[in-house]
C-alpha cells in the first residue's frame, strides 16, 4: 500500500514556523535538498493544509522560470507542478494551481481511501494541523524531520497536543554540514 | 572554566517530563555507557527543585556495581530554589540568591563539568544568561502527545551541532553548543 510520508523542517524545540509564520530560520544546503528530493520522488501526490498550500502556491508555479532558480527549485517545481495536489480546507473555494483538488471535510477518511488506491506515496508537507488529524487516525506511515540547530522559543508547533502515545521505529539519521540532523521514522 | 552541560531525555515531540515513565524500554548497553561516561567526566550536579526532590527520594537507595549510584550520591548537588528550606540528600547545597551570579561562580571554580539533568525551569533561566555550554539531548522514538516540553518559551538561541550518535534502540543523541559569535 502507498504510504503517507510527513516531511518537515523543524526547530530543535519543535516549531515549524515562528510566531508570525517566519520560515527564514530554516537551514538549507545541497545535500539536504537532494536527500529530500529522493524521498519526494517516491511520491506522486502532495498533501497540504490550507496555510502550507498557500505558501507553496505563492512560490512553486513560477519558481523554475525565475532567472534565480536553483537546480533544487527546478527539481521540485518539476515534481510538484504536475503532481496531484490535495488541499484540505473548508474555506478555499478554488485554485488556479494546476492539478489541485480541494477536499472540504473528513480529511482522515479521504486519506484512508487514497491510501487504498494504487499509486506512489503521498507526501505531506508541513501542515501540522492536518498532520495531527491524520496522526489521530494513524494514517501517517513515515516521518522525515530535518532538525535545525536553533531554539525559537515560540512559534507554530509541529505536534499539537493529543492523548495518543505513538511509538515509532528509527529508520535512519544523518547529520549535515550545516548542523541540520535528519531523523527518519516509520511505524513501530 | 568548567562547562555546564544540560543532559536531557526528550521524546520526539520535545517532552522531557518524567522520563522514567517512557525511557526504560529503550535502555541498552550503549546508552548506559554514554550516561556512565558522562557522569564520570563530571563532578557535580546542578538541579532545579522539582528534579532535585525526585532524585533525593530515589537515589540514596540506588547502589549498582559500576558505581553510578555511589557517584550520584557523593557528588555535590547545587540546587536552585526560592522555596526549599532543607536539603536532605547528601552533599546538597542551596542556591537561593542571584542565579546568574551564583552559577557563574560555580563555573569559575576548578573542576570537571557541572551536569544538569531534567530541571526544565532552571535550564531556561540559565539560557537567559547564556550560562549553558552544552546540550545533550537523547531523542526517544516516541510521541507522547502531551506533557511539559523541555524548551517551551525558552529564549531564542542559535546552536552549533557538535555530535550525533544513533543508539541501537532507536534513540539518537544530539549534542549542541551555543553558537557564540
């Protein structure tokens, strides 16, 4: 069965963004992009909550066309623009980003159904609120976290409070030159 | 100058509260050796009240062949608290006044590392004064869902990754130092 893989850049104290949505603290480098891209290529579908979707939509449709585009911009644009993008939102009415499907309700049921359909993996980008809903129904199969060497103190938490304890299996870990550590977990 | 090392058990969701309840299933030889080496390259503990009170109940009766318990019990324990009056655990010393001044004094004394275990409030207070020289986090492959987060509302800090190590049971050591420019 195809997997749902949750991919995130996160601060050491567990935030995916600063208090005002800042993501300028995220450490990036070639090898980190390459490894992330290798993972993303195992998928054919992107899953987003509305906030993450809108950030992505403001960048990726034109990213590869910019004269400033890096190889990584081009790689990801070439994957994400044609990929099926499913955004879970009650407020979003329509989107002009190609191949977007808006799902208004019952995110967990919908993802459960999608998992049973044939296809490659589904990559869940950031979207902590959606991730919490999916984790609640045990729908996330792998976690790919890039832990940044910074303590933010405040911000948007990766994990929301729940009453569910979840034990995972460490699948891999890797330290990058810039001080980021990738932690990769799967189901126990 | 001696280093202050905050050595902590955390879950993947950053909870450091009551590790006794969730860390034992992952304990193995490698983690044991890491903790042993750490204790033997230190010569004192620096603790907040809550952690101190838990330790003071548990440690005096802990005896092991390797001598970990003996060393814990004989170490000087520096306890930061405004409310504690009496310290029952052997070789305990109360720090009541100006934390920054008192802890800086300890750092300037000759000796090995000063170890902090647990003591989330104290860690954050020391971070405000940039008094922590190293963070050693053992990250456990478990999401608890709720509990006190080690760094909740901490001061912003840029760190330098010094070492990572993966233990067989899925625990990962992340070792950082402050990025002091």
